[in-house]
C-alpha cells in the first residue's frame, strides 16, 4: 500500500510540475528529437537557454492531461505522438528561429511538430513561419522609422510651400528692381 501511495504522490507531483511549466506561458513549442544524440540535445538546450527558453522531455499523455485539467482545450484535443520535447520561455520568435537553425544543422532530425500560442494550436509550418518574422527589435525600429517619417515629410511639405512663396516674392522684387 505504501508503494502505491508513494507512486500516486509522485504522479501528482509530476503533474503539478508540468502544470507549472505549461500553464500561463505565452507559447509552447513541441519538437521531435528522435535520433538526436544526447550531446546534440544538450547543445540545443544550451542554444535555447541563451534565448531564455527551456527544453523538457515530457510524456505526451501527461501534457494532454495537464491541458485538459487547466482549460487549454486546443492543446488537450491535439494528439501528440512519438518522442516529443516541450520548449517554453523566452521570446517566441527567437525560440522559433533557434529551432529552425538547429533543424538545419541536425539535418532535420530535430523538427517542429506543433505549437501552442495564446490559446491556439500551431502547425509545424506555423512555427517555421514565426521563425521567418523579424525580431521584436527590428519591428520596433521599423515602427519608429515610420513614425519619424511622417513629421519629417510634413516639415518638408510645409517648407516647400514657404519656399515657393519666398521665390514668388523674390521674383516680384527682382521685377520691380528691373523696372526701377
């Protein structure tokens, strides 16, 4: 009986640990890693850690049970199969880029399976599409450039109008001087 109780408490603890990882995160990426050597997986984890992300090997069924218990219906209805690594934390775009880069170096052994982003499921193609988006910093600089261009253009237009009026007045003044 005591071993059965201890197994039960271990399962509850594991469930709670997975719930702490997955619930409340902005995104979760699922990748396949079958055929990847332990050294390569650790190198991948190190790359993710540089972007503030974590990679965990979890049972598919446990992920689904946590999703069901916590109202993550899109994730709960998705059937994950095979070896699955769960990636959480960091910037979603940077992490997707890291997955894409490592996928190229591992010759496709590590590849995205799916993703869960703000309550919606993503396909493997969606995860790779997120990787192709510019970073947040690049988007911010583009936005600032766009916002800065509007006042600059307005000043140029207003300045051109003032210049044209000055040119007309100068021409009129020159005409009057020629007559005099």
